C-alpha cells in the first residue's frame, strides 16, 4: 500500500441504516505504512474490557468529523485498543484537523489480519496478531482492532468482522 493508505472501505451496501455491510476482500495480510497519518483520538469507558459508552462517543466523534468535512473517503478506519480493563482508545482516520476533538498522528509499519467471530474472541485475536509480528521476526508495538460493524449490524449481516492491525517494532 502507498504511505498513509488503507485498503478501500466499501460502504455502498447498507441495509440496516446504521453500519454498512463490511467487505473483507483486500484487507487480509496488508502492509500499511503510516507517516504522520492524522487521527482523531477518543477514549471510552469499559468494565473489564466491555465498552459502556462507545455508542455515545462514536456518535459525537463522527458528527464532528462530518461537520468538519474531514472524512477520509475510501480510507475509513477506526483503530481501537484497550489501554486498561477500564478504558479503550479509538483512533479515527481523518483527512484534516477536527475542531473540538483531540488529534494525534501515527507513523510506522503495520500488518493487517481479518478476524471473524464474536467479540469474546478478542483475546485470541490479540495473540494471533502478536504471532503475525513474531513471524516477521519483530515484536508487536501495539495491537489495534478495527471493529467494522456494531453488534446489532453484525447480527443483521450474519458476520462480525474485525481487522487486526499490529504495529511492528
């Protein structure tokens, strides 16, 4: 992939009115290269890794991104990781600064893996991502997940895809 690009996010099929049906083609085994790639940074509360205010936070951030015209069309990705059993961090890819939100950038090399199944498998997926890094003779700096649909939409579509994204050391 070119620097600061992600696989194309196809949001054209949306029968729920909420999340588009995710098409995983082209997402597995991709090498991503970021150099000062812009993201909005937000945090959510959790109870033992189970998010409690994710919908409210995502709605606020997405509204601010839309209002700022900062949606990175075709390059949509939200990288999420647990920073403790009580908090998660979410990085929303954007094309420009978003007023009213905390901004950050990422630089480095990353590898993706398509995962499918219930959220309860996240611990297993995390270890699989660390193995992806080990197979490349490096360590995982951070492991993120792009949860492609909300739980209701995953149920409606019959698939719950998550994209593991490991930052290589």
